[in-house]
């Protein structure tokens, strides 16, 4: 278990930034009580902490650059998996922590 206390970060709360500290169990990905003994302390002075972004529309098997996106029908399952993993890493690096699966069911009269 790795417990890290982050100090002096400008935390986005209720529409404003508040300077404070917080402690995280990085193994479980959860906040823990401030009195938990930390393995490490990291200063976030001069940095901002904001909630993760939610991407409500993405195609994880598409390349980010449209002109590099090969037809999926010409790709092996392994190649599609590699593209999806790359895109998920890129989304996470850009701050996206949640992808919503938004499916709209079309009436059968529209589907042919």
C-alpha cells in the first residue's frame, strides 16, 4: 500500500480554488483520513488539482488523428486492441478519468 500526502495544492471545490492538503491510498485509488501515516509527502505548491474530466462521446478504437485511422475491417483484433489502449492512455494523460457509454436506441423503423 502506498499512502501519499499531497500538501499546499490549489484544490477546485464548489467553484473556487482552496489551498489544502489531502492523503491518498494510491493502491486503492481512494482518499484516506488525514491522520493516516503517509509513505511519502508531495508538495503541490503552485499547482492546481481539478476533478477528472468525463468524456461522454469517444470511440476508443479510433486514432486521435483522423487521417491515420485505418479501416477497422482491415485490422486484426490485436491491432484494434493496441489502438484502443493507446487512445485510453492519451485520454487519461489529458485528464479524462471517466468514459460514459451513451447508447441511444433507435426505433426499429429507422434501423434497416
